[in-house]
């Protein structure tokens, strides 16, 4: 079993229709299981409604994440389902620079070159100075030189002489560097 820090994102959170919502930390997963807010799935997709039953009867992966303290070791579920029938995924109105960079593979939408995240910015397609809004539909990813060169010009085309548009907001963006194998079944429907 893998010992993890409490802030490591180890667990896929599903809604009550078993659709992915997000990846959450080991501490959050443990806390929700302890409070009875979620049900947990073990490696055979058996459902556990309590921490006690989880610890006694669940079958674990070889690389099952665990939290360790001076008094014990607790296996952390890697897939959990919320039990509240009214839980809804909050709708995201705008993407962050990092989220847009991931969608666009760190590529400026004007020069079409790849950059490090520190060299990328969010640009307003129709500049705010010309009546453009800060809504997601008016934002794209630009490198700093292209953003400066564009200034308040509108329309401004990329190097292929094509108009630039905002990306669609994905149904799910996992903010984790590792996708566990058992998550793939649930993520395949997104």
C-alpha cells in the first residue's frame, strides 16, 4: 500500500448517478467516509457505506493509498459516490490560465507555438476597451508577446489567418497529475 500525504488527490468523486465530479484529496475522502457522506468502492466494486465496514471487509489494490498516524493506518478509497440525492457539480463560468493551457496543450492561439505556463496569459478576443466582456466566450490563451502585439486590435487572426475562439469548457477537468487505472471506466463516459 502507498502512504500518501493528506493533501494528495487520491480519490475520484462520483455523483449519485455514478458520473465523475472531481478528484479529491485523501483527507477529504477519509473525512467524508467517516461522516457517512459517501459510499466507497473497493477493487471489486463492492459498495461500503461506513468506515468500519470499509476497514473490515474491503479488498484493496496493491497500490491502495493509505493515511498513517501514530495510532494506525487507514486505507483511502480511490472511488467514492456521494450519497446526497441533491448534490450537483458546480458549473464553472471561466477557466483559469492553467486549465486553458491544459486544453490547448500549452499552445498560444495566435502564434501556435508551445510555451511554459509562466509565459502564457488569458487574452480577451474582443478587447475590453472596445466593449468586450470578461465572459468565458471572449477569452483565449495567448503568449505574452502575442498578447502585447495584439493590444486592442479586433479582429485579430492567428498565424494561419484564422479567427481565434474560446475553448469549450469541458464537462470534467481533473486537477490531478495521476489518473488511476480504476478511474478510467468512469472517465470514459465524460
